[in-house]
């Protein structure tokens, strides 16, 4: 068993190494993200150089999210984002951090991947990162990984947290002279001077600052300006403070102290806080004394909450399927509002079907699933009918109107948010709390706004899922459900759609039994990866099947080509047809502009098979397709593929084929399905694909007469 002292020492060593890594790189802000035990999310464990409130949108980051730290861990390399690149590469980050910043994220990995180191610099740093800097960052990440491994060896690993720890950014500077002399110097300056901590609290005020602000130092010290000075209670002014903290650049803004005193605020930030100079504005402005002032009963939303809302809204615009919506609401919106429970339902055929939930047991969900839209069992029916959210801060509030509802889950507070799209209810989002929870006016306003965005996202996601299911069903119907079993021949095949689009395309494969001693293998690629390509692919595959009785590969392709030419499609097709004759011991092939197959001989020699290609199918009715013949010996393996496997931007096609050949030469052929997994992973097409791909592997073991 590990002592508490050993665990504390591990934590102190990790914090010290993290802080040192940030300081050595000259970064203004740093964060250490660690993977959750299921390795599906990153949580912010410790923050340096900024208030924890600034990190609210990024306390939890799904590993699949389009964010620098997620990319660094997922792709296992350092991610560098210059200031001018943020909006293009990471629009969600740029929306929540609209300041000129340079960002780097590096994987923290050793015996396993642990997380990522995030570093943020002001835009004044050079736009390019040198190899030396990269080396320093990666060596720091290695040190952090070793410390994490030592902590695990001692039985300690940082647990996921909703609120990260913060480390002070540097030590206090030594005074250059006696404190009284410094204070006298400040008092002699015109105007006023004050100091703010990085969290925004007043830590010092000169008498001139107190005079200009209209409040005494005893009233202001330790407070936030936008809370103690109502005329600064505006997100615009708080945003200027945020800009100074994050960008570490001087910021100037002008504000009016009622009734008509205009003041210029000059903010000078560094790692320890912000020095502020306050002077009367030299610009004449119209008096506000005569302007009618509307009394405000609700404080405006804080700038941090506004940016958090923008970040969540941007995330909702990027989700694709219903499960993506559920995950985003559960992983980001729930923690943002401190909720412990979630029920997300969709309106289907007059009933509410639960599409996702967190923090509820199966019995509670079973009782809530399938309620009619006009239910009076819970507030959901009334909320949907009126289109107005309902908030219950305490069980008694809900029990008075819906006595049974409050007893279902044992929750203590609820926010019922109707999901309305174009005036029609599409579902309901319920956030619940394990303890009574007061919903402020700001919380209600933000949650109501988010409910509209969630409704739009859920409606789009359901439409996408329906299209995806239709496309998947069509694709499966067009491809062979299974390859026929052929004695003496091992086979495996795979189709992977493009990662963008409808998950459907024109690539296909097939294996046909021609006789007791011969089979035919075909693979092809119809131009495009949409429904039109899939439809033409079905016609091509049917035509090949129909003409396979003609015998030689050239005749099969010629007949298929004439049919496609008569159909006059707008799309063209590449195709490779191979006939394996076990009795004769030969393989004959013909190609219509298709990439060459890779042949691995029984002795291990592996090379692309030189097949003289004819033109693509559907171009010229009288086209000829040369035939290539090679011996068929036991142990021969033939790998056929479409160009989606080998086309890599910026890489020559011949180089890609050569790389594929090397992978096949070293691959283990014990399990052909595992072999295909290896090929897809080695070519980098397992993650992002701009084109669909098909693979067909044939391994001849020998034929028994």
C-alpha cells in the first residue's frame, strides 16, 4: 500500500515538471490534459497562467473532437497552430478564444499514452517553431510521462476532475526599493493606478484610482471590478480583461462612470497579474445624464459564459449523428451547468422515445420511455405543448404538481427544456441534479438558448442517421453478402466508405464460381462516392456476372464495356477481372484502367503484377483488353484493391504501390482479415478517407481433384 506522503510527493513532482515545461518554452498559458480510464476523453488536470474559469469550455475534451490536444493524442505528434491558422484549422477554438494566439499541443506518452501538454503564446512570438523548440517540448512531455508512470507504480494516478487545479505563474518579483518609496512614486503619478490578479480581483489601488472609480479601497480590494462597480458590469469590459490575460498584450478601453465621467483604462498584463492605469479620457463625449436609464433586474451574462455558450453552439453545429448529439450534451453541456443527470428524448409517432441518458438507472428509463407527447405524468407534456422551459429548484416544487414524477429517479432539481424546430416539438432535454439547485436568470437564459440549438442539432442528426441507414442498406445490398467457399482457396474482402459523405460509393468486389475447377475474382471502382456511383456499380457488377460465362477475362470486360457504353453513363469505371483455373494451374487477368494487383509468390517474393491495362469501361465500345497469364502455384497470394487504398495527397502513385508491396511482403497471412486490417492501418486509410476503397485477398493453398 502506498502512503499518502508518497502520493503527495508524486503530485508535487508532476506539478513542478509541468510548470517548468511551460516556463522553459516561454508560453504564457499551459495545461496538462490526461486521458480518462476509458481513453475516450481528455480532462484538464492542471492549469498554469490563467484563471480556471477561462478553461470552462475545455475541461473535458472528447478524443474525437476537432481540438489541438485531441489531435495530438490521437495522431501521436506535436500540433503547431500559428495565430493566422486557428480560425481555419480549429474554428471552434477560435470562436471561444478570439485572440491572436499561437498554440502547441504535444502528446504525453511513454509505455502508453497518458494525455497531452497544451501551450499558448501571445501572437508576438515567431510564427514558426524551430526543431530545437520542438525537441524541448517533446523532452518535457517525456519527463511528464515518466512521472506519471512512477505515480502509477506507487498506486496513484490523477482522477478525472470537473474543476482543474491551478498553479501560480512564477514567483513574485523582488522589490527594487523600499515599499513606501514605491507607493509614494505611484501616488505622485497623474490619474490612478491599481493592480488586478489573473483572476481579476483588485489587489492594490492608489488614492487616485479610488477617486476616479468613486469607491474606497476598503470597498474594492479583493472584489471583481464588474461586481463591485455596477457601471463596469458589462461583458464588453470583462472581455477586455480576458484579452489582456490570454494574449499578454496591453489593452485599452474607455468606460463611462455615471453620470458623465469618461475614463480610459490601460491594462498591462504579465504572468503575475495586470497593472492598470486609469486616466480621464481626453475625448469629449455626449453626456449620458439626460439619457433615460432602464433599470436592469438581471445582470448580463458574464463574458466567460458567453464564450462558453459560443463554444457549445459551435460544437452542436459540428455533430453528425444522434449519438454525437447525446455525447456532446452529456460530456460538455452537463458539466458546464453542474448537472448529474440527463435524459434526451425525441418525438416519434406521438410518443417520447428516449434516445440517450446519463445518471439514471434502467428502471427509471423504462418508466420514462414511450410516454405520450401530452403526458401529465411529468412536466414534459406541458413543456412541449407550451414550448416554454420549466425549472424546478427543489423536489417540493415538482411534487406539488407532479407527485409521481419526483419519485422516479430520486433527483432533487430539474430543467425541462423543450426542443422546438420550426414551431414543432422534436423532443425534450432534461437536466437533473442530485441536490437542490437554484437556477439563476443567466442559467435559464443560456439553457433556453442552448435548447433551441440542441433541437436543431437533434433534428439534423436524425435526418443524417436516416440517410446513413438507407445508404448502408443500399451498399450492403449491392455488395455480395458473403464470398463463396472454394476448396483450396482462402479469401477475405473489405469495403470501407469515404469518411465524409453518405458512407456509400462505387467500389466493389466479387468472387464467382465458374466451374468445379475455376473461379473468377473481380474488383472495380466507379468514379465518385455517392448514390449515382453506387447505382452504376450495381449495374457493372450485374453485367460482369452475366458475362462471366463468356470465358476469358478480355471477353468478359469487352462485353461489359459495350453494355456500359450503350447505357452512356456520366461516370467511368475501372475494373480488374481475374480467372483462376485450378486444373490448368494458371491465373489469367485483364484490366480496364485498374491499379495492378500485388502478387506474393510461395517463396515470399512480392511484387506488383504487370497487367497491360485497357481503357476505362464506358468510354469506347470497341476497346480491347489485353490478357496477362501467370502460373497458379500453391502458396500464391493475390491482393486486389482500388485506388482509395493507395492515393495519398502529395505522394506519387508508384511510391504508394511500392509501400503497399513492402507491407504485403512482411505481413502475416495466418489470418486474412487481420492482414486487411494491417494494410488499411499501414496506408493511413483507417482514419480519414476522401475516397471509398475495396480490398480482395486470394490465397491459393492447392486444389484437390
